C-alpha cells in the first residue's frame, strides 16, 4: 500500500481488522487520508486500533444495505470522540442520513419509538431499489408503504435493530433475527463480545444463543492472541467468567467458552454463525459417577434441570449452564425429595460432591396445589404505610395499557380466557376497601 501510495481505503470491516492485526504484528503503521469501513458492524473497541495503525485523517463508518443504494448513513469518527465510546456502546455509531432520505425507528406495529428506545430501522426516499428480481413475495415483505410520506412512497425494512443517541446519531445494536432473549432478559451479544475482546489474551470473540437438547445457553467463541501462552491462567473459562462478572450482569455471562483458531467467515468476509461448532461437553466434563445415595439424587436433579447428562459429580453447576433461577428451582425440587440446602450453599459448594457434604436429609414433602385465595387479608406493612399517607391524588400510581388486536376477537372466548386468568392469579382479584378499622 505504501509502495502504490494508497491514500483512500474502503475495506469490509473484517478485512480492516485483519489488516490492522497484520500491521500490529509487523509493528508497521501506515498513513492514509480516508478510511471508510462497512459491510459489518464496527466494534467500538476496535476504533482505537484502526486509528493507531491506519492513522487516517478521517475515519468513517458507512452503513447501507444494498437495497438502499448504497450508503444511506455514515458516521465520521474524530479522535476526540474515541474516549466517549467507552461509555457502553458495543458498536460504533452508524451516523445520520446522507442525502434526501428519511430514517424511521419503528416498533413491530410500525409505530415510531422515542429516542433511546430500541426499534427496527426503516429507510425511505428516492434511492431505494425497485425490488428483488422475480421474487414478488420477498419484495412485498421488505419494501412496504411509507405511512409517513405524503406522496405514497415506500420504505425499506432493514431488519436491523437500532436506537437514536441523544445527539441524533443512530447506533446499530443487532439483527432482528439474531436478538437474544434468555430467561426473560433481552441480551445484546455485541456488549458481551466487546467485554470479551477487552480481556487479556483474547484477539476476537463472538457470542451466540445455542439450543442443544432443549437447553438454551449463551456460548462464547474466542480466538487467542498469538503472543499469549495457550496455558495462561487468564484464558480459563473460570477466569473469563470472573472478569466478565465485574462488567456485566449475571444473565449476560456465557456459560460455555469455545476456543477457535479463527472465527468462520463467509465468502464476503462476514461472520458465519451457522459454521460455529457445538461445544464438546464430553471433552471438558469429568463424568465421575456418584458414590452414595445423596449424590445420586442430586446428580439426577442436576441432569433434569440442566437439560443434559454429559457431566458428573465434580463438574461445576454454573459452568454447566446453571444460574440463579435454576438454583432456586433446584433448591425447591431437592426439598420436595427430602434434601435440604440453601441457594447460598449452592453458590458456595458448586459441585454435586461438595454440595452433598452440606446437604441434610428429612422426609420428603408432599406439595399440595393451592386453592384460589378468598376472603379478607390484613394489609402488608408497606401497604398499610401507603394508605396512611394523606395523598391528594391516590390514583397517581395507577397504570393502564391499551392493546390493539391484530385480528377479530370473539367476546365470549376473550371473556372465558380472562376468567381463567383471574382464577389463576389471586392478585388480579385483589381490591382494597376502607373498614371501620381503617
């Protein structure tokens, strides 16, 4: 590049990473006038290395599906902004609109969402493609009428989840079909990947949600830096989890870690998630058998709750995919079988063998289904304190939600469903009344 006096470079994001890694290995920075990357999301933690080894006067992150011909958004990254990107963004912003384009961030019902709220990016304007050749169904699904245009225009559904930053720029979060929801938590894998790449010895990483034999868990794939010894203590899964726990909530910490020589790529240089291998549980599990009745019972419970049996009594509960929610379920099921231990003890003694040594036994309990609650009940202390306050607008905290049906509702079936909900959840039937005692 130096020999041919290249001054402007527009590589795919993954190719830019490879170039920077090569320059860093050779300790040979180059000087360019303009670098514009695109084709994939740019990890925010990679911006500093792009600036350091390519040294461009202007670094641009270009965003644009081919259907929008061809770069509808762009973000210019001055050096002074690099420090601001360390405030929690997994990816660099994709900027603002270029040319006569309209950008919308919409929910599933095509309603605009407020700034800062996650939604799908739609692009409208005169620069859209006409559609997909000989594929009318796909064209109709992706190029939809623009309800905000006065002239009956169209808008393109990108499939990308974004949010608008306070200064008006857009930031990419994830593909709509790759968004992760695990145990009730909505998870952005890019945030986990950014945290992994900051760990010592990790050159690159990606995180996916796997579903193996009914067990859904986060799996991290990582590439080791060539300069770091393969047996370094910092490269063990336990060390990864401990380090990530300092930055991320528990729900975002992967339970499995797979070392790869390199992340698989498509012919276009993009990450090939379909080619990521399944973790080899058998290679990392002891499969050590139980040696007494308590260990046998506990091991059977672990197998049932964790969804697989590729482990033994000396394997770690949390490394197998367990978390605080599964821990509570385990405590409850064990108690029903006469095995007593607390969730705190499970966090302290994280293998079947260790937990068995602090588990006490009693007769198994029989669980009875609770009948619907009826009659009067005393106020809880917090409820009593609330009603003791002289509030001028006691209804201030009332909440309501308006739902718009997407199909015709049958009143009789809706009423029956609501009656079942009321019978199942006692709190829905709860009401407060003033009595002579207050």
